[in-house]
C-alpha cells in the first residue's frame, strides 16, 4: 500500500460490528482481485479495481496501523 493509514481512535476490533465489516471487506477484496485477474480488462478498469482494492485494504489496516496522517497523493508517483 502506497499511502499511510491513520489508525482509528476508539475502534473496537473485537466487536461484532468490526468483525462483520472485516468479513465484508475480505469478501470484497476476494471478488475485486478475481475481477482484476481478467486478461481482457482495459487499463482504466484495471486502475479502477486497484483503487477499490487499496481502499478496502486501508479500511482493514485501521485495526493495526499506528497513528499516522493519511497520504492523499502528491509527488509519490
């Protein structure tokens, strides 16, 4: 993951709510990764899927990431 993720203060990673969110995120990641493996996708669709994958990964990282400011882009390309 290119950007930094801010940890979420007060996030209870042992709650049923977080576990449901985590399970949903994992399902979404699996689905998006399978779609991304298609050899027939164009560059734009591939970039879109990679961005969506990164967003789900950032959400999941909230449970483990140390407190940092989010990287909103810039000259890191």
